[in-house]
C-alpha cells in the first residue's frame, strides 16, 4: 500500500514537472546562442505584392555582447484587424523565384519541437526556434512595430539556428500565408551601423536561460507536497 502510494505520488509529481517545462523538442531545448560576432545584420523586406497589402521589413542584428540577436520589426498594411491576430515566423527555406510562400516549407525547428502544443512565451527555449510570434507576441495592431532580443537565433552560418539564408512568412490567424521575403546580409561585423536597427538592446542577466523560474518553483512545491502525502498521510 505504502509503495503504491509512493510511486503514484512520484509519477504525478514528475508529470507536473514535465508540464511546467513546456514542450521540449525531440533533440532537447534550444540553447542560448553565445560568441556571435557583434553587428552582423540580416534583413527581409516584404515585396510589393498584388495579392496583399501587407508591407514592411524585419531586421536582425547580432547583439553587441555576442549573445543572441536583436530584432526590429516594422509591418503595416494589414487587412481588418478583427481577422487577426496575425502571426509571423522564420521558415526553413528561402522564398523560391516564383514568389510562392508555400515553397518556404515549415518553421525553422532544428530541435524537432513541432507546432503543438503552442509555444509558451515564458519558456522560449522550448519553442520552435523560428516561432517569432509565439516567443515575442502576435501582430495585433497595424502598423505593427516591435523590438526584442531573441537568445536562440544566430547570424553565424555554422549554427543550426542561423536564419540568414532563410525567410520570414506572415500569416493570417488561420495560418494562410499572406506574404514572405528572404533575409539578406546588410552588414558585417566590420561594416555594422547602429542605424540599421537592433544594435544594442536588452542584455540578458548573468545565468539567464529563459526558463520560467516561477513555473519551476510551483513544480518543486508540488513534488514535495505529493511525496509528503504519500509518506505521512
């Protein structure tokens, strides 16, 4: 009886812990990108398409301290915002020459996390690397402007989180691909200029991993409580 209660409590506790840690990819969580050459910038400019009014650009610049990439996003021309929220991601492949956004294939997901369950923005290391909207917020206004530091993308071609040879795709709320554009190199470490956008920005604190501390604490309390109940009640 005691052994059964203990094992049941332990299993429940481990399930709580696993739930608090988000949807880890088959190859693990995304690591924080470090040792990036500072000031390398890639930009994607949405085309003047006849099929959509959405325009704008997104620029990613490697952080001045070599950790992560600072993004500046400026999109506008969205249709009725009641059809939103609109979402955007970095996709695996560049836009083909015919401009068909379907050719960009799936989201950048080097750790094989998948799209379900949805990204938990409080635990960005568990999200698909290319899920910018999931990690940093959907498009809910037009024009839409946002600036943030992403710790899990890279401007280094040797990294599996490199986005410079990929594309950005903007979707409607039902996942229809509205428009897309390829990233291109606009500044190197020696030619970087803060006017490009994204330079500097927030710097992660010492030891920061993106893990939600509150979620870990709650799970720890759950473990202790469940084991106590199994042992003494």
